[in-house]
C-alpha cells in the first residue's frame, strides 16, 4: 500500500476443563496444558479466538510482528487461540488483496473473537470492517500504531477517507487504540485522529514505547482479560 504523508495533526471461567455446550470446540487442552485434538469431553475447553493481522513490510510476519504475537500468547495463556495469517505480498500491501484475505479470515471466526491489527494491518482491518460488518460480531477491535487515513493523517491510493467511520463500525463492539509515544514510523498524533473519529474508543497512549510497543502487549492482553471477566474497561490517558 502506498501512503503519502499529509499535514501532521497536533467472566469468562478460565478453567480448562469447563464444558460449554453452546460454543463450538476449537481445540482440546489437557490437564498438562498441551493442546490436543481429543474428543473426550473431560478435556474440552472453551477457547477465545484471536485474529492478529500483521503490518506491512519485507519480513514483517516472521521477523517483526511475530514477536508481538509471542508476547500476546505469553500474556493471555492457554485459554486463547491466536491465529496469525501471512498476508499477501507483505512487502507492498494492497488494500484489495488484503481485503479479500481478511474477509476470508473474518468469515470463519466465531462470534466474540478478538480482532487485532498492527500498523498498516490495523488500518486495513478497520476499513474492511467499516465496509462490511462481519457475519459474527467481534468481541473487540484493537488497533496498534495504525496510520489514520484522512485529514491530518496520511493519504492512500487505496483507501478513501471515511468521515462516518464510527457509524460504520459494529455498534456494541468495544474498540481499543494503542500507540507508543516514541513511535518514529507512524506519528503518535494518529491515535488522536482515531480517537476523534471514534469517540467511544478506549485509548491507550503508551509512554516510552516504539512502533512495535517494545514487543510488549501487556496492556492489550489486560484489556482482553477484563472484557472476558466482565470488568469495566475505562479509557486510559
């Protein structure tokens, strides 16, 4: 995807042997914590699905954003199943190609799955969802260091600015924005543009963190766990 810079703008039970009849089983988890394709109902566990959409750039999937996914796996633990697909032509992302790939991924997610996009992946994810709401509402939409397309942000050859972005998103789905104050790839001001465009979003302005959030997604994992345990998630400064 070709971006052009514009004018910068200033309780769910976690026990692994709980039986949940109304959820389709994704995987089994044994008492030793090892995932297995077992059918014995004693080992059935509910797994919250998480879709993580990589950023764009040469080698990003295997050499950069995989560290974010590893951090998220460590933070969330075995009750979450993280899917981390390789996006087409990561070195030169195109909206049309990534949109098709994401529509396939979103179509097979369970109701309540968490969807996360980093950098360009976050920009494309939020716009794909805005164009057409997934068949099953996500449990949350999370953007990490995502470039904003529109006034004050970047211009794109592929994505049109959306003045009605908030209205196009699923009404009751929590939205989280994360951005490091030391990001030298996507200006920190972009999180403020998203915050104005989506006033109901929970905004996490992270001091001392870079474009990769220093490869630490502890805040994001905490937000997901609060949602699953039915805790209130208040906006952060």
